[in-house]
């Protein structure tokens, strides 16, 4: 008889199924492991490809042109906008009244002092002149008669033939006749002047304007006489300009320090250029500095004298004027091509002994002979980049090609004409 356990074998215990969430998490972990393996495999392929390709080299140094700054004696010049005015300007007016008989000038021509420009009908004044001559002769005749009567009276009174009163009367008549002669002579001179004034002459040499009155018109004389034309003197000309307070104070301090003489005491040289000219080809000198600043504009008026021997220039022209703005000193000059801007400051690239570019801030001044003054930041031993600056940055390694410094033109002269005295 078999045991019950052998006849009825017990079933193997069964495992309960895993929850669905745990199964999903295990699948995600397996997927991550597969993805990581794939990435490692791809990275290996990439490294293999890099090892098999060409090697990467750093860029070659930029090729630039360098030079040394120029060191020389310089003088700074300050520039102003100026205008020309005539040294002498005259309004030609009629001095006697009458009808204009002729106008002998050519509009816009140059005239000489004393040249006849207009003629006023002289006939009425000639008649007055002749009458004045006759009046003078009459006065002289009366004087002669009065003197003879006085002589006879003096003889008679000495013999008591006439009274002293009558002798005094004849002496007074002689004096009256003498005064009448002088009055007639003065009237004659006035009449001669009126005849002379019928010819309106040029009071100065210069260029005449157009005729403002034509022949046949009545003109008035006297202090408010009719304006006939104007004349301006052309050689030399005045050049007026205005300097601001800062410039005026700079000039005063330079004069007190003995660096630059005052334009009130010395005829400092100026250079002048015009709209169609390059640079400042005309030479002049300072002549006047005003005694006060204009409170409305805060400027001081200055004046220079400009020779105009060829009569090319004319009053009213605007000009560019340069005036000495400093004493002579040893300065550093560079081409403007080397100068760069970084917001409000100027800088250059300086190449060191290791051929690396250095960012160097500089303080600049005005242009002189096409070169820029550098007041601070550079020395004559520095090497600056003047070509290929767009390929340079601070700390960059460059391949410099050194060239000679720019040709330096002779320094602008700092002395003007010898002063003849203290300027106004």
C-alpha cells in the first residue's frame, strides 16, 4: 500500500507575478545601459577618426607694419574761424548840393587816392566864387580909404584941428574895414572849397563799389550828404577772430611763465587759409587783443594783419586762422593711421620684444605737418603698429615688418616780424 504522499505528489510552489511598476522601471534601466554603450561606441569611432585625420595647428601670427614715433622740437598751433575786414573803409558822400553832372568811376574798379569819381554841376558855385572875389576887392578898397582917413585924423588931432572923438571914430572905422577884409577872404576861401567839392575825389586808394547815384540826379551835401559809393582798402587786411575763455587763460599763463609772449606785446605770427586752399599758405601777425571778454559769448576778440599784395583777397571773406598755442618743446609725433579710438580714449598697439601687441592708452594733441602730437603714453623707442591694425588685438602674437619713421617736415617757425612797439 503506497503512502498517500507518494500517490498524491504535492505541486511545486508558484511565484506570484511582479507588480507592473517594478517591471517598467527595470526596462528603463536596461534601455539607459544600452544607450550608454552606444554612446561609448560612437565616441570611440570619433576618436579613431580624429587620430586618423590631420592635426589642428594654431593660426599664424598676423603680419603688421610697425615703426618708431618721431621725436622733434614742435610748437602747437590753435585754429580759429576768422573773417576779413578792411583796414580802411570810406563812405563817399556829396559835400555840396547840386545835380550830378558825371560819374567817372568804373563799378568795382581799383582807384587811387585823389582820383575824381563824381562831378557835381559847378556853375552855381563858380558864380559864388566870383562874387566872393569881388567882395574881397571891395573890402580892401574900403580898408585903404579908412586907413588914409585915420592917418589924416591923427595929424589933425595933434594940431588940435579936430576933436579926439572924431579921431577915435576914424580909428574904429579903419579897424572895421580891416575885419571886413578878413571876412571877405574867408568867404572867398569857402567859395573856393565849394567849387573844389563839386569834384568828388577818392579819399583813399582801394576798390570802389558800384555807383549808388547816376548822372542827372540831385544830391544833397553837408553832414548827411547823399551816399555816392564806398571804397575799401585791400592791402593789408585785418583778420578778426574770437578766442574762448579757456584759450585766453592759457595764453595769459604761458605769457606769465615766459613760454609764449603775449600778442599784446609781440607781433606773434599767424597762418591763414581759405575755403579753396589746403593748409595755411598765408602769413600774417597779431596786431590787437581786446581789453575785455564779451559777457554774452564769453569770448575775446583778437585781430591779425594779413598782407594782400596781389589784391586777391577781399573784406568779408571767412578764413581759417592758426595762432601759436604753446612754446617750443620736445614732442612725440605719430601718423594718424596708428591711432585708434575706444569710446572716449585714444590708444595704439605697441609691439614688444616678444612680438606681442600691447594695448597702450595715449593722450593726443593737434596735427603738425600731417603728424599727430602724443603728449603722453609713448616714447621714441616704442614700436607702434601703423599697418594691419585691424588684425591685431591685445596680447596677440604678430609678425612685424619695421619701416622707417614718416618723413618729418621742418618745424613751423616760431618767430614773426620784429615788433615796432607795443601792440594795442
